[in-house]
C-alpha cells in the first residue's frame, strides 16, 4: 500500500519535473546561416535537444523554368544556383548538353574548363574555410582569403564580363576566344596563394581554441554519409575515396596528376582540413593545365550548334544561314536522356536532362549536393551546443541558392 | 572651512581632468580598434571623416543621437532604458580608485592624481566590477528577445565564474604587498624594474589577464555578444544612444581594466629606476600621468590584438577553463606565494 503511494508520488514527480525546453528559430534570417535556412531548435540551456530543419525560402523553380529556355539559355539559370562558384555550374550544364548532342570539344576548351573549375574550387574553398573562421569568431583570416578571391574575380570578370553570374562557355565550346594574357594572369594569381594558405594555417589550423571548437563536432561515419548521399569534401572528410575527377573523369581530368584528399572522422575539423588541402591540389592542377595549354579553336566544329562569329554572319552566306537557323529554331538534340555530373567544389553536381527532340529541354533535374547535406543537419545538430550548430552549418557549406534551386 | 573648500576644488579639478582624458581616450579607442583591425586585415579602416578618420568619433556620436530610438513591443520599458546606463556607470565608477599619477605640489598644496585613495581600493574594484553584469542581464531580460536573454545568461555565468579566478589572483598580490590600497601597491613597485609585480607574480598575472578579458567580454570570451551565434547577444534589440552607451561602457571597461593591469602588475604610474623627486611639481604629476596612460594604451592594444587574432571559446570550454584550470591554479598560486612569504618574511607578515 505504502509502496504504491510512494511509486505514484515518484512517477508524478518525474512527470511534472520534466524539463521545460526553450524554442528558438535559428534562421531563416540569422547572421550565421549564410542564406535563408531555418532550423527550429528546442534548447535545454544551450544544448540542442531537438532540431527541425525547414527549407523552401529560396525556391525559384529553376528546373521548371528551364523547360521554357533553350539549351544555351539554361546556362544563365545555372549561374544562380551556387553563386559562390558559379562557373562550375555553367561548365556542368554545358558538359551535359554536349553529351546529349554528342559533341567532342577541342582539347583547349577542355583544359580551359579544367582551369576554371579548379579556380572556382579554390575560390569556393577560400570562402568556405574563411567563413568557418568567422563563425568561430576569428575574422582576420577571412579577409586574407577574401583578398585572393577578389583577385580571382578580376580574371573571371575579364573572361566573362561578370563577377558572380558568369554565364561561362556555350554548348560546344567557349563563348569567345581566350584573351591574350590569360596564361600570365592565371599564373600570377596562383603565385601568392600557397603563402596565403600557409599563413591561414598558422593563424587558425594550429590554434588550440579553434581545434577544440572543431574537433569531434558533428562527426559523420562513412556509412551514414553514404546513406545520406553525401559527396564532395564532406564525404571525403569521412574517409570515403570518391572523387568524380578520378572515378569518372570528364573534360580531360585524366591528364592531370593530383591526389584525392581524405579525412578520417568526418567532423568539422576534417571537413576544414580536406578543403584546405584540396586548394593545394587544385593549384597543382591549374599549373599543369596552364603550362600544357594546347593551341586550337575555341569551339568544336559544329556549325549547326555553335553560333558563328558576327563578322562571318555579315560576309558569309553559310554562316548567315546557320545563325538564322540557331536563333530561330534553336539547338535540337536527338530524343534521349542524359546524366552528367561534375565534381563541383561542393560535391557531385549532376545535370539530368530529357530531350524530346525540340529546342527546349523536355524535363530537367539538377542534383545539387547541398540538398543531400542538409538532410543530415538534424542528426548533426542534435546533442550539440548552439555554437556547435553554427560551426556545423558553416562547415558543410550549404548554399541556399543551390539547395533549393 | 577653508581646508574643506580647497579639498573640494582639488578633487573636482582632478576629477574633471581625469574624466575628460578618460572619455577622450575611450572615444578614440573605438577608432583605434577599427584602425588596428584594418592594420591586421590589410585594409585602411575608417579614413573618410577628417584626416586619418580622426573625426570618425564625432560622426559616430552624432549618428548615435540621430538614430531612431526603437523600443521593442512588450519590452519592459523602465528596465530597458536603465540597463545601458547602469552598465556605463558601473564601468565608469571603477575610475574612482585608480591611481592615474603620483602626488604633486601645486601652490604649496599636495595634490594626488587619484580621485580617492581608499584603503580598500581593490575590494571596491571587485565590488563595482561585479555590478556591471546587472546592466547586461537586465538589458538581456528586458528586451523580451530570446537571443538577448541567452546573451544575458551567458554573460552573468561568465562574469561570476571569472570573478573568482580574478579574486584569487589578487589575493596572492595582496599577500605580497600587504595592502588593499592601489596607491600602496604602486609605491611598492617603484624603484628598479624587477620590483614590478609581473616578475614576482607571473602566474597570478596570467590568471588576472585571462580573467580580465572575460570580465570585459572581449574575444576570446565575447560569448555574450557572439554575433554568429546569438545575433548580437544582450544588445540585439538596442538602437541609437542606448546601444551607444552599451558600446561605450564596454570600451570604458576595457580601458579601465587595462589601467588596472598596468597598476597592479606593471608599476602603474611609476617609472623604473626613477624615484619621486623631493618637491614633485606639476611636471612630475603630468609625467607620471603620461606613463600610466602609456602602459594602459599598450594593454588596450593587446586587447585589440587578441580580438583580431583568436577565435572564441564555446560555452562549456569557457566554463572548464574558468572552474577547472584557472581557479585551481589561482589557489595553488596563493599557496606557493604564502609559503614563499612565510620563508622570507615579506610585507604581509608584519
């Protein structure tokens, strides 16, 4: 009898003594979410007990919109996906369209694409590692990296006329010949980079506070990461050797000698280190590509697909006809479907296109790596502190524009 | 009556003089911080208002007054307005006991460049220093904002934890100097440079330095206002001059904390190897005043240097450092210092 009373009292006590959790909306507009991402978290003190991730604040229905665009116009849409490294998106889409059309582009074009992909990988990783420092509270290193990024933008601006929305390349080649000092500009840009990366290492990598903030924060096992569909640096940080540049080489990546950087535990520190070391590898690739840059035409010899030069249009009968055909009827690939993925700085960026033989794609799907990372965010944040949540979100480098397309 | 009148005139003159100098230095510390940040980050810093951006301070002040006074709906209005003033005052009160300079003789009257040489100066500093947290936690609570509340809570737990470590470092210092009066501590450090407490209390100095950073909530201990985590912490909802007071109060705190480091561990206004002249005139007074500020400015530079170099701690790491490292180290420091004094029969043994 007495035991029952005591038991009931204990049960009631524990029921009423349940901790009251604190609701907090981390986002959609929060200084550290870097984009409009929302995490509804339940807090016990500073510890995140439960997290609910919400997306959809930045959805612009790119895939549907693209169904009304011609194959070359879609390039402008891919600009707006991952705006931190927009050239990787442009190149990915042009490769997909070329695969659909069955075009083989000249070696020069392939090498220039490799150079620009790696340049974009470097500038993406510069901002990614720099921002991780900012989120940890160390602002200075970020500006050292931003300066290098700014110098890269000078080259990008010179090549394409724009900084972020580059619309680089066309289906079948580059949009225009390379400017004469291209090689020198790239080599000059590369020159101070190793020193700056080393400086950043001394500032942050071996800093005790930074290591303690990042080590064992939101670790990820290889198996779990594969289940979520991780790719890119976030997967390689777990130790999984998966790099499209090695395993499904495109655009002459097989010509270059580079290492795939791997981590072990998949925590924030490993993701950071993978990115830092990948920059060094990218520098090597660019050096090889620039030094072996072949001569040749800047586009494939496909007059029915690639627009002729303007001066030919006014003087050459055939060029004028092709110009008229491409402008009025567009590029009409054969009926079929294609999937082409590139190792974008953020991971496997895939383009799936279905053609019905018309000038516009029938159906499109963009596989954006961020979407797969962001699925794991709930699991990664739960059990950590708020400060860990910020570091985790920053380290997986989710770009809202790419996540939601 | 004449004596009292002269006393009032003397203290008000010193007070106004010190206050004006302090406010000027604090105002220019905000500019200095941005210039130094620019120096570290390969950029210019403010350089538009006046030559080298010297009028930036004025521009900032004008801007703070011109901005809209925004009070959040359902905030506790009274506490919301009191909080920043409280923080500012608590920081400013520290000024009262800091010895800014030596005594000097003006017109046959001995004038001390210190507002009040009370015999419990250090206790006063510990007491007033702890008051600052009330302004922050009140502001965080009164804003009726979740991020503000978290900032306030972080701040209160941080300040309370590090005050203990700071107190322990000071206890060892008091054992050595045998006085709570800041002037006595400075006088004990005159003479050769190795008389400075930093050479006799290296561990105590490190503990005090770290605790001071935490007390002034500067990087790496700026958790109460970590902009990447909790937006702007306790002053998320503050705008216009109310925010200005918070910011200004923080700089006053930093300036006086630097002054305190200089006073307690680096000989305050004293000049190594130079003794006070028999008839210290106004020149001597101003010289010691300048020496005090030179040392203080150096520590302010250290504060800024650290801010633009280090990342910040996480909440649990901060607590671990305070409770598991600094406090045991502080206790050990007292123990060792007491043993040494027992052996040598130091000042505290009289």
